[in-house]
């Protein structure tokens, strides 16, 4: 008699995974890893999240406890984000192979879901119900901003500690010096009070950070030498007990930068009942955070730190949202094919740096993305994942891969401890984190990380007088003065400080005026030798520095103002990319509620990834990811990336659209592929949320053909504005030459009030008089005659808010100047001018303007002189006489009629008549479909496109499925 088959647990796990995959993608059993003690029995991806199945038979002693411990360990070690603990009935051991699938599909299994954000209770259900539980856990993770939730709670406790020092100026000054935030020379009373308040808050954050690190060490330490925070629950004086233990840790074990400064701060905590109560609240919150590891893996401290840092605005530092960092780095590493990320030995030579790392959000996301590749690459190739492998990975990441530089010591300290919390049980010989000196001492001018312009190493100053200007290297174990060096990089990832050399957003604004001036002059001197524009901002400079230090095939992954894509000042940076890089991916948010990727700004931003080309290599096409919904949580970002990377982009030249649809059925993005940009050409792919709008704009710009959706393309006679006439002076020149007057022979059109500028035809509303003395804050008077010599009968908008302003150009019966307009002076005849004004306020003209605009914030945009000069307009110089007469008569009829806001062009009868007159006269198609398309664009309306769940009427009931669950990919 044949011996009965006895299935191993791995066999049932594998069969279950195949069963689950039928609800996602199909996979053969051979694609599933199910062998080896130190590897998960089964791993698969669910919406970009790694899931592991751990199963035990019910007759195994303590089966529930054993399998639950295995599952928790997988999550704790970072091997997966979700683990499923399963109990199989004993009878499943001997089910015939032919019956295994059917039997398993109807068997009720005890199961428990463990994720980074929490656990479910034990439940029973069929595999279908297990999958439903998994999807619910995944959906909960995507919606749960655990970092924000934890930061909010901890911030309240930190404020309570900071309040203990309120009014104690001397103590706050001492804390300020301890934290590397000394007062600047000539500090005002308001600045001093703000600094003291910030020092108190940051000191309290340092205490919280040390407590959390202690709890992490206690949980991971096998020798029990480090106390858990629970040891102080009943202590009469927890402040003194914690202080003594921290002294013992940094003097007997290590972790000097964390616990030495923590002890020094505890020395300043008053011994009062309110102080003891505040410390108890803080330890309770620290314990709660440690019970939920997710927040600690994604720069919790960074979010709180930037909330505390009052002088962030002077440094121009923006805190990268954790979801944005996750999205950028996951996309960066998704298709990185020439590195074996599963081998720590090979990773030793891989380097990634952030030259303005702040609290390390992007470095943390880099480490997480590398770990993701490490796990999946090893699983796919059948290699083991033992504790020693993870230890070697973390050692390699911290000692060889990650490099960080910043000017704020307290931020770099937090970066060190935050990265250390990824694996607190691992002690590192060194961490490549450097505090860069910035300021002036004697003859020495130090520019922080900008000192790397033209050099790989920033040397230590050897004279005693300059000792305060030395580079300081920070790590988990120790801190010392050293020299800072940038290795040859595989990846430079940055969200550079957003400061420029124009306006009130001054470079080096945190320094005294005299020092700031010297640093600005030094930067201008050094920047002459690099491909960057200080006018654009430090982001342009850091791009050039990154280029100098990237190896061939290395990548830039940057977060910058969206002006990079289209702004005149950023032209040199676009040329830098065009000449030497494959611009692989560009991401922009058209989410009206979140056009930004940083937390403490509402300005529109851009993410891009560019790979440095090999010699003689031609750049490939660029994928533009136009987000309709900007992910708000880490796991939602991972889900979005998994949907994007598994979907080929539509070519802009084709007639197709590639939507990315979220799990709730709403469209979250459209992705489109475009040929590589040349030279300083604008990255027009970021300008529109809808692929169809972009496609119409590209064809009109490239081929002078208007391709209204649903109609054949029709050629339009276009030329550049610069071919028709010259544009006048900017507002600064006008103010330097003229002042306002009650009457003069110099008529003007002043300001652009949406409530008063209702039509195209206008009359002067002000008069100008030549200045007799310089304007306030200016040193000279500009000769008024050349300025007036460029006055024109047509004014073009300089800046516009499209959801309130109504016109792009206005016309007059005499030459005028405008302070918020560009004067167009030409030799056109009256009929030609009227025809041009009609075109400039038509739907095709609005489309072309949106293609060229520089976005500031949503529907608020600028059209600078170079953009207008390069703008395509109807070439009225070569139109037939009958066409000119017809359109001039149309202008006489429509020019004085009230227009609605530009964003309401689809319901504006006057705009429709303008379009109809142009279509009839020029043989163009009906423009209603184009008006309807443009009226949906968030960049025009200021309203988002991605409807919330349950509001799919925008897309039509049959356009999208009710839900599109995250897909399963078996490894």
C-alpha cells in the first residue's frame, strides 16, 4: 500500500499564494520562492508593498504563537511590510495533490494580519476572505499617515517640555549654543526671542529622540544592559534616573552624539512636579511610538524638526514630504539594472549623497529603496535572507553608501539617529554625515556644501583662530572634526534650499548683513565656472555641483520649483540635462490641494530623475507623470509607484492615453512619453494634466497645426511675437523712469484688476511723469525717453490669475505703458492690430500661453519677456485683405464686450464668438471641444481633476471600474 502524501507547510503556502494570485496576476508555481529556512516561504507584492505568508499546521505545538512570532519578525526586520500568520487544519497535510486546490479554496483558515502600522485579531475565513483582509490592511496603510499622526502627538509633549524653559533667557541661550544655534551679531529682540523659543523646542525634541533611541536599543539588545523606558514608570525622580543612565550609555557603550547632548539638556530641566509630569508624558509617547515602528522608518523626527525650526525660511529649507521622498526614490531605483542590490559586497562601491540633507528624509528614503531592492532581488534570485545578511546590508548602507552634508548641526544629529533607528542593533564604525561650516571668520569665507564647487574635498582649517569653521563628522558612535569629501557618486538626491539672488528671498539670509554680502560675492565668483544661474536659485547651483561629481550612468534625483521646467533663469540647467543626461522621469502634481512635494510650502514643485549618459550615447524619451492626485502617505506613494512602473506610457505623438487608476476607481495620474528636450527647450510635458491637451499644444507648437480633438489637423499661419514687434521695458525700468501723475503727455494703463479690466478694448487709466528724484530704495533715475519710446497700442499680460483675470492682451487707440503689462510696439496697421488682439484672446492663444507659462502657484502664473517673445501668434502680416477686414469688424463688435474669467472659457459666449470668427475666417475647426478640454485643466481653473471616491460622474459611469484593487505580483 502506497504511503500517504504529507504536505509540508511550504507547499500549502505556495498553493495558497497561487490561489490568491488569481485575483491579481497569473503566475506559475516556479516563480514563487518556497525553499530555505531563512527565506520567507512565499513573498509577493501587493500594490508595491511586500507581503509574506507564514503558515503552520494546527498540530504543531504552540502553532499560533510560533507562526505569529515568525510573522512579526519578518515585519520587524524589514523583510516585508505585511505578514500573514496562518494556521492550517491538520487534515490539509494529507489531501491528494489533485484535490489540493479545491480543498484549500473552501477551507476556513485561522489568520492574522501583521503590518508596519498595526495588527488584526485572529479570524477565520476562506482564502477569498484572507485576501479581502489583506486588501483592507493594504488600503488602511495607504490612507494612514502614521508619520503625521505620531508627529502630532509627540509635538504636543515636546511643547510641554519647551514650556518649562519659557522666560528663562539664560537657559535658552545655553541650550541654543549646545545645539549649534548661536545668536548672530546684531540680533534684534524679536530674533533673540524667536531663537530662544526654537532652542527650547529643539532641545525637547532631542530629549524625545534620545528616549526613543534608548527604547529601540533596549528592545534589540540581547545583553539587557540598556533599560527600557518602562523602568522609570514608578521612579520618584525619572529625570535623574534617565540622566544617570544616559551618562552610563555614552561613557561605557557608545552613541555619544545622542546621549551626551541629551544628558546636557536634562541638566537644564528644573526639578519640579510639572517637569516630572512632562517627562513622564514624553516617555509614554516615546514608548507608544516604539510600539509602532512605521513612523521611525520614515523620518518622524524630521517632520517635527522642521515644524520647530523658526529660521528655516531664512535658510530656504523645505521639508520633503515622506510620501514624496518615497515616490521619488522608489521610481529612481525601479529600473536601475546595472547594480546587484542583493549583494552587500557589490553595494560597497555604490554611493548616494544629499548635499543639503537636513534631517535626512531623502537619505532615509534612499536607504529604504535600496533595502526594497535588496529583499526583492535576493528573493527573485533564490538567495537567503538571514539576520547576518541584513546586518551586512545596514553596515554597508551606513558606512559606504549614504553621504549627507548640511550646515545645521542639530539636523545632522537627527539624521544620524534616524538612520540608526533602521537597525539599532547594528553598531557602525562610521557614518558619512558632515556638518558644513557657513559664514565668515577672519579671511575665511565658508559656503557650507557650496564649498564643493570645483573641488571634491573641503579641508579642515588648521589655525586655532579658525577652529570654529571646521567640518564636523557625525555618526551614531562618535563625532569629530575632519575633512569632508564627496566620493564619485552613483546618485545625488536633493531638495535644495530655495533661495535666489533676487527679491527679498536673499541668499544666506540667516547670517548678519555684512557676512551675507561677502558670501554672496564669493558664490557669484565661484559660480562663473559652472553651468548654473544664481538668479534661478541654489537649486541650479547644486545641479551643477552634482553633475561634477556623478559617475557615468549615475543619476540625479531632485525636488525643485516647477519653474525648472519652463523658467528663463533655469535655461542653463535644462541645457545641462539636455547635453549630458537621459531625462528619464519627470513628475509634477496637478492636484489643486497639493501642487507641492514639500511640507512647508504651497508653491508648485517638480520631481525629476536624470541618468548621466555614456560617451556617444543618445538620450532616450522622457516619461512625464502628471499626477491628478498627489499621494499623502508613504504606502499610498508605494501603491502609486507600483501602478506607474507596471504601465507603459502613451507616446505624445499617438492618439492614446495612459491613465493610472487608484484602488478606489478614481484616476490618479496620466503618464505620457515625449522625445528628449533639446538645449534650453522647455519641458512642456509638465504644463498640462491631460494628455490630450498636451498633444494639441505640442502639435500646434511643433507643426503650426491646430488638431482639435475629433477633427483633422488644420495648418495655421503662425509666427513669433518677436517677428511682429518689440516688447517694452519691465516694471522696474518704468518705475525708475516715471512716477504717477494726475495728467501728462504719457498715458498709461496701471495694474490689472480683474473686476475692472473686463474687455479687450481699453482706455488709459493713469498718466506718467518723468522722475525728478530716484524711486524709494533706488539709486538712480532712468532716462524716460527710451522707455517711452517702447510704448505700444497693445499690452500683453506679465502675470495672470486665470481663474479671475479675463484677458491676455488689451488694445488702445494710442501708445501706452503698463506696470503689470508688456507693451508691444509694432508697425502693424489698425486692422492687423485688431485681428492680432482677437487672436491673443482666443482659445488657441490661451493654449499656447499655458504651454509657455512659468507656474508659481496653481492658476497664478507669469509670462516673462522671453516667453512672450518666443510665443507663437497668428501671423497677421500675411493675411488676405478680406480676412483682415472680416476679423477687424469682428473686433469692433466684440472688443468692448465683457469676457468671463479665462478659466470659464467653455461657458463664455463672447470667447465662443471670438473662436467662431477665427474659425470661419481661417478655415479652422469648431473649437468647442478644445474649450471644453482646457476648462478641465487644473492649471487654468485652480480646481483638481481627480474626484474623490463616490464622485465618478466627472469621468462618466462607464469610463472606469468601481474599484481597481492593488495588483498581486508573485516573486
